[in-house]
C-alpha cells in the first residue's frame, strides 16, 4: 500500500532528514492508490489500478539547491537520495530568489478524505460504466467515458522543524455521448471527494439528452448573443482569470491586474454581484489546508461586490514588497443565485445555451481576451424555450467583459474542484461557425 499514516510518513521523513548534512533540507513525500475504467463504442476498453509512492529531497547550501527523488524507503535508499540531492546542490548555480525553509506552522484539520471513496472496488466502476452504456444503447447513442478514483496523502518536513500532512480522496467522471447518425453530441463531467454524492444514472442521462437534442444542428449567424453558460462552459475562463490575481505579474506590468500607478487592488473590475473566494474547508470543494511552500491555507476573498480584495504573494515576492505572503487559491468559489438552468432559459427571449467550451487559448493577457470553441450541445433559445440545436461557434471573449455583462446568476455546481454558478450573460461574442460536432 502506498498510503502512509501521518506517523508512518513522519518517521520515514525524519529518518531521511537525519542523513542530511546540507545547510537546509526540505522533504516532500506522497502516495496514492487509484483505480479507473475506460469505455468507448459502448464497450469497456481498459480498467486498472495504480499504486504510487515517492519521496523528494531538496538540499540547499546557501542559495544553491538540488533535488532528487526515490520510491523506496529503506535506510540505504534514503541515504542515497539525500546524498544525490546534496551532490546536485553543490553543482548548481545560486538561485537569487532562494527562500529558506519555513518555521513550523499551524494548520487546520482538512476534510478532504472520505472512507467510502477510498473503498471503491472494481465492481463499482463496472456498474458506473454499465449505467452509461445500457441507456445509451437503448437510445441509439454511443458512450465513451472515463471514471477515475483515488485516495492519497502528501507530507512535508524540513530542517527548520515544519511538518505538514494531508490525506484526501477524489472521484472524477466524464462521458461523451454521440448519436449513431453522427450529428449529435452530449457531454457531462462530475467530480467529488465523497463518492456518495455521485449519481451515475443522472450524469449519463444529462449527456444522452444533450446528444439526442443536438441532432442535425442548424447554422445561425455569429455575433453578439445573450448566453446561458453552464458551469463547465465558464469554469476554464474563470480559472484563467484567477491566474491574473498574481501580485508579482501585476507589479511588473505583465497582467490584467496591472495599471500605470500600481495594481488594481481595491478597484471595481466586474459587476457588483460578483463575489469570488477560496476556502479549503468548504464542505463541497475541500482541499488541503497547506500549500507546496508549507504556508497555511485559509478562507480568502478575491473579489467582493465586484472589487479586487486580494492578490496572491509568493514568499519571495512578499519579502521583496515587505508584506505577508498570500497563498494562491486552492479552489475557486463564485457566489451564485437561486435560479435553476430551466428558470434562466425561461427568462430568455433570444439567446444561446452553451454546454461547455474547449481549446481555449489566450489572445491578450493584458485584457484577458481568450478564444475557443463551443462543444457537445449548443442550443438556440427563443421566448423562454430551447427551439433547436445550433452549430458550434468560435468565440472571442474576456471573462472580465463577461462578468461585467451579467444578467443573472444561477445555482452553483461543482466542476473540477471548484464551485461555479450558471450564468446568464449578454453580448457574448461569437466570431465564426465550426463544423465540429
């Protein structure tokens, strides 16, 4: 088994640290047990189990550092990996941004581990696949999906006495449904720490319904439309936006958060209904309570009533600016409303429903302008009803402009470890059509 308890991990790491002669030493250790099943053409193609463990040693002499890894934890292997890291450190150039290891920190107890998820068996994975494949076959639809579940731990120990440990579980599921006539496609994604929240029948039905509804899509003129963005459609744009909350790139004039006399801290940048924060202890999207630098993670506001409240500072950049470090967010939580997707559709006179976006690329980091394509279910709305499927579009849009054109916020949904609401947005820019399904 690759999952070590807190005490087991600490004993191994302390043993490795005892072999160090460097000025400073940081040891990271992790392991996971995971299983998966993959299916395509309504048939299971692969399934498997993975067991991984690793220990990484970073040794430093002054500002010169070297790193080595090992996956065996006997005394001789630990001696050798420490020795190798120290040899590499002595050969390395100095790092002008080197930061000494942190002193001991205090961390909240995480809520990322769920026993039911850790106990998933191959029979459960096969059952999930069957709950996609069987209903797809009954509706002249072909399913291709992937289920991956894991349990794991991560730990950190350094020569200044810091020790951190976290144990977590995760289950992720995606399925694409294609109609057998080749004209319709539907897709869904689900992820949870707690597998008991996962309903494979519901997920499969969403994708099948999208596929059937999207048959024989019509071409309509590109342009500016009111859109209803499902959470999967806006998640990547919002995640890209969160990358702009980097104090260093803002200070150096390299990001959207830059301005001539400093940064946009304290400035209103989006609609006042937009509230964004991160919280490692949120019950729906919990994360570790410490980051890769060993800093504690706490609930943090990033946008409040449309105003920038915080920027993230690495330890190095915080030292340069004479402020306290502010860790980057471990999750992205955007406040939503009470409206369901159906209610947002009902309130729309003319618009487009977008299932998801893909192949997103940056056009201009200073304005956060991105381009990409719609995919797997795009529909025309008229007088509060979905009228017919439409061909996919290429879009050119900035999440900042998008969040300034908000008309309504709907219910939050977990997507890729984040909480994102349904959004109704006016004047979303579609620039051309795509023949892809």
